C-alpha cells in the first residue's frame, strides 16, 4: 500500500440519471497527500462525482479507484478508508455535539477510551469542546459545519471528501473553516478532495484544481498552470457608447454582460499604451481601464465564455465572444 | 455488534430528548380509553360478547397494542426524515453492515414503543381488571409487535422517494389495521371477508396474545398459536426491512 502514488484514480467516469448525463466521462488522478479541488458552477456534476467516489452512487460506466480499491467491486474496503462532509447538513439535530461524535464513532466500530480521547481531541481542534453538551439544533451553520468536519476525521480516513465545505457560510466563518482544512493537511497525512464553486477557495487551498463544467473536466493543473492558460494579465475596459471588441493584436477579447470589455494579454504594462493607440485610431473613447493578474474566474471565463458565479446560465445569453485576428 | 448497539443508543436518546412529542403520542390512546372505552362500557350491559369481562377490560389490551403499533410504525417510517436530513447518507458511507445498523435502529425504536405501551398499560390498571402477572409477558409481546411494525415502516420508507405519499400511507395503514385487529371489537363477529383481512394482519396476533395474558379472555386462537404466528410474521418483516434498507441508495 505504501508505494501507491495516487489516492484517487478515475477513468472515463459516466453517470446518467435516466436520459440525463450528469457526468460525461471524467478522468483524473489525485496524488496522495495533496488537496485536490473540483471547481465548477452549480449543476456541473461535482456532488454526483463525490457520491460515486464515496460509494453512494453506482457509476453508469467507467472506473474509479479510491485508496487503492474499486468503488464498485470493493465498496466496503473503500468505505473503511474515506471520510466525507456532505454538501447538505447531515448532523443529528436532536443530539448534542458529543453524542453526534459518539454515534459516528460507533457506526465506525470505535469504542471506549480511545474513542473518548479522540472525540475530545477533535472537538477541541474545531473549537467546539465547550459546546459539546449543547443540542446541535441550536448550533449556527458554521458550528454545524465544524462539527461535521470533526466527525469526518474521527476514524482517521486516508482520503477525505469535502463537498462544498463553506457553502452558505459568511466570509469570516469561511476563512475559519479554511484554516482547519489547512491545519488538517499539516497535521494528519491525508488526501483531501474538495469541491467548490468559490474560486478563492480553490486558489487558497488546492495544490491542484480540475475545472468542471456540464459534467466534463475542461482543464486541470496547479493554479499557476491554469492561470497560464489565460496568458499574463487581464485588462478590463469601459468605453463610451457600444462596447465592441475593436481591432487589436495582443490577445483574446470578450465583451462581458455588464458592458465591459475584457482582453487577455501577456503583459499589461506593455499592452495598455497600445490599446489606447488602437482605440484612438478607431475613434473609441476609453472611460476606465483596470488590469490584474488572472484569477481562476478569468480562467473559467476564458475557457467557457461564462463566469462561475453566474449560476442559472441565463445571464450568458448576451455574451459575444470574439477571437482577435493575430 | 457495535453499530447495532450505537443505533439503539441513538434512538433511545432521541426519544428521551423529545418529551413533548412523547406526551403527544400518549394523549391519543388515552382519549380512546377514556371517551371511547368508558362511553361504550356503560352501553354494553351484556359482557358475554367480550368473553365475560366488561368492555373497558376487554379494550385495554387492544389500546396497549394500538399504542405500540402506532408508535413503532411512525418511527420506522421516519427513516424518510433521516434521508431528508442526511443521517441516512452518514450510515450508507460507513463500512458497518447496513443490515446490522438498521436492525439496531428498529430494536431501539421498539424499546421506545414498548415503553410507551407500558405507560398506557399502567394507566389501565385504574379503570380495568388487568392481571398483574401477565404484564411482563404482555410487554414482551408488545416488543415483538413493535419490531414487526417498525420493520414495516422501514420497508415502506426505503421505497418512498419523498414525503408526498406519507399522509396517504398513514390513512391507509393506521386506522384500518387497528379496526381489523380485534383491538376494539371481537373478530368472531366480523363478516367473513373482514375476518380474512384480520387474519392477515400481524397486529391481530399481538392483540389476541396480550388480551389472553392481561385479562384471561381468549379470542379465536390459543395463546401459543398467536405467539408463534406473531414471531414468524415479525421475523419475515424484519428480514424484508433489512434487505430493503441494504438496497437503498441516495438516488
Ligand atoms: N438524483 C438525480 N436525479 C436526476 N438528476 C440529478 C440527480 N442528482 C443530480 N442531478 C442532476 O445532475 C446535475 C449535476 O448535479 P450535481 O452533481 O449535484 O452538481 P453540482 O454538485 O456540481 O452542483 C444537475 O443538473 C442535477 O440536476
Ligand atoms: Mg453539489
């Protein structure tokens, strides 16, 4: 076992619900000990993939090996080695925090002193020890999340799945949860598979990111590698009347739904003077110009023409994507 | 056995927490005893139709069985809530045997339902002629009955995709099974089609057995026969519940 390099190996995984294909043949590998993030908008197929990898759903086709075992053929062996925090709350609201831990431990066959010590250690880790005898129904969303994280660590999983661990939490609580996740990687030698639609979350936590959209992985790599897909910098322009991509020769240009123009360039400080020149030639008046290093959102935009945050997909209709002539 | 044990613990703990709900569950059988039972017992002068005891005494074991039945069926079906609120997924990703886990939940619920039956039973002492020596065995019968119907509830819940059918199932199962069990009136006087339905109802055998044990009034079967049939039906229902739960997915 010790020599195995990958904690998760997925090949051509497909999941259909009736006629609808939620996961359309994804393949990826997660190395042992890394934090791997699935980044994608709502409905991309993240939860479905997690449910397959955690043996809750059977794949329609394809193969997935988790912690060295096949999720279909050796489901029980996989279950022994994984932990999961579900997207939707799964705490027992009529029990206290301590009892929730006790029941979880029991379901995993733990008992006695060892279990008690572990519960104390983990409740202290997520700073819930002083609330251990409080009923979970009186916990805030953030406290419930922390309890779920503590619970998922109780049986020492080799691979931990976190499905949108900070969904619906306020920014402060989110940062708090991030610090636990980072501490977990440091202290426990664990592989973490995380899904999120917050690009900051993937950027902050993940060693490698796979961007998933409509059931397909459209890019993967380290955050740096992904940003290189965009190029160097991203420039945003606001122009007077009628945003249109005008003739330039330095990169791809998109008109955003809010009327701004976005241009991907290799170097903003060189490109900006030339943009002014080109604009002047065309008789376009620039009102505002900003630029920044690309974010994962820019990468998503670059690859799909949509923003991750635009959840329904209706906003996208107005987007015109134009490749500039080289 | 650890998963079994911890599920019993969970169900009992949750019950002890929900005291107001418990009070609510006990009021229903009390209303039956007080208003239905006392009302009719004054109307029925001829005790021979009830095996020589007054109607309240005849009814009490029936209300005991009804309490256990209602309580256990509702807790079995509440596996749907576990699905809704995520606990089910917790259990399904765990390496523990699903059969064992659900059996633990069923036995925990059954202990709780039997306890509620015991509360009702102790109240009937004041209004009916209950044979004290039969109480322990009657509670045993109550427990077996509870296992049967929490299993039945689990089997239904495992097949239900939403809460929508819930009301219909309650209406279709709860009252008819009570009327078709001999809890409220003797099976002997039922028309034959109704009698046939009563004989297919596991609740019937629990009512019969606990009535013999608590009041000495026998119905259509001797005690050992009722017990045997109840045990066999319960074993079958428990097995079906375990298999249904094992196959359930989150899909
Ligand atoms: N049980 C199901 N039956 C039918 N469709 C489903 C089911 N679960 C998910 N889907 C659909 O599959 C797609 C992917 O869902 P999901 O994996 O939950 O996405 P994500 O977690 O990325 O938001 C969505 O369009 C969703 O509606
Ligand atoms: Mg999801």
